[in-house]
């Protein structure tokens, strides 16, 4: 997974500008990668992350997509 595919998944899982998604991962490494990618999107101002929960076999993300004209 890369930053672009994560953002696309978040947009597909959104209602309006709010998103809530559970991403299944195989390893702890995948979990850390998803967290790092989400933090990058926050730093870039593309999303506002309200909740990041690491569950047993998945990662739960909840937040707001930020829309801005470039």
C-alpha cells in the first residue's frame, strides 16, 4: 500500500467529507506502514485523523477528508 492508494480508499469509504474504514493487514509491519502513511496525509493537510485504532487483525481509521483547491 502506498499513500495514493490509502487516500483513494479513504475517499471511497467517505460519506461527504467524513470517513470511517477498517483495513485488514497481515503483519505488524503493515500496521506500522498504514500508520505512517496516515500521518503523512495529515502533515500534507489532506486529512484530519480523529481516531487510529490498531486492532488484532486490522487497523481502524476515522476522520475528515479536507478539500482544497490547488
